[in-house]
């Protein structure tokens, strides 16, 4: 595999730092960090350029907090300036390099893929009914906190040879235990960590129907025994090569009996439904809106818009009609 060098000057160029600043602020223009940065925006970019040029940039201290939905997670947060700008500057240059490493069956945080891409691929695979009778579903135990820094650094070096870029990435990797959830770079580090596992599954083991969203993985096959054997191989690979272990909730089951609960949907050969938790939240949102005596059509639709995409890609249009006000059905078409 060809390794790529001469990247650092591109990362720290003023043009790239300005572009990174523009990207990092999208949807965050009113946040405190952006407003403080904007008081001396041009001066800050020049200072950051000099800091990176002299190799003196160091990751700032993290602020941490806990979220509880959809499940409990410790989130790490860095200041907008300089850290988030630096992360975007790195990804402006490295993203196309790293995306070229990923298989087409990896979906998390990759442009033009994401949840919709995963959903479409699973639906397409299930058209081959005979070869997708059984499903193996697994995920990694405490994936982000368990990522081994030394292994991650070696994975990064399989594609990048620029010394200064590697030193910058190493410093960011070592700034917290594991890979901190919340960093812009973390989602790419996590994807990269499993990318060669993906190639092993597809090219060495020869699994045709395999899909990964972060550490949530689905394998489809006609033979239940094959999937049980595959589980043993996967366990050995993750333990010995990546220092990871699987959660004990792995499952091998017939697709049509249980359905595949994946990326917010429950897939069967004949149809696709919403995941139960998403369906509940949709029903609760609709019930709250239905109780309001004075609400415009626009407000009603805005109150449900975050769920309309889920409905659009599942067989749930009848559900939407049954829980919403009849006079707004026309505006809620997916």
C-alpha cells in the first residue's frame, strides 16, 4: 500500500486554516467559543499558523460531561479555538486519504453514506433471501475507551509517512485515554481502527453481506453454523490484533423470525419498521402536538420533521397517519 508524505505544509497553510474555521463553525455561529474567537479572528488564525509551524501546538485541556440518551456516555469537549479548527484542518487534507482505505460496507461519519447508506445496503442485501436467512449481530465492548494508542498509531502509519503530520496526530491521540467521544477526529480514528478488520472480513474470510456502523456490525449468511464459526474467528482477530473484546450480547438468529435491529430500523425480508424506541418518541411528539389547540401547519410539521426521514425509509406511513391530525396529513408526506 502506497504511503503518502508531504502533508504537513498543506494542513497548516493559512488557506486551509481559514477553510477549517469556516467548516468548524457551521451550526455553531452563536456559541460562546466562536463569538470569543471572532473578536480576534484573523489574528487568532495567524497565531495558530505560527504555533503549528513551530511544532508547538498542544491539545487543550478537556471539559467532560455525561449524556444519558440514547445511552450513558462520557463526552469530551475541546475549545473551539484552537483545537476544533486544528481538527478540521487535519481532516480537510486527510479525509480523502482515509476514506480511500474504508470498504464500501463501512458507513459511520462518511460523507454520502451514514445511516441512510447503511439502511439502503441492508435492504438491497435482503433481496437475496436465500443467502441472508440468518444474521450475526455484534458490537465491541466499550469501543472508544478501549482503543489502543500504539495500535492506532501503527494503523495510521500504514497510509501516512509525513513525519510532522504523524507527530501532530500522535500528540492528539495521546491527549486522552482511548479515543475521546466528542472530538471531530475521534470518529475517523475509530473508523480507521477497524478498517483493516473490514478488509479481512471481505477479502480473506469472504463474507459477502457485512455492514458496519462504528462498532455495530451485522453479518448475513444462508448458514447458521457458518455464522457461529465466524464469531469465533472475529473474537480471535479483535483480541489478538486490536486488543478489543466483544460484548456478551452477540446474537445469531433467523432474519424473518426476529428482524435485524440496526441503525434505527428493524429489517425483515418483506418489510422495514422503525426501531421501537424511535417509534415511541415519534408517538409522544405527535401526542404533544395534538394536544395544542392553536398550532399552524408549519409548526406542526416542524415538530415532527426530525422523525419524517425515518418514516420515509420504512414501511411506517400508515403509522404516521394514525397518530397525527388528519388536516395535516398532506403536509407530512414523506
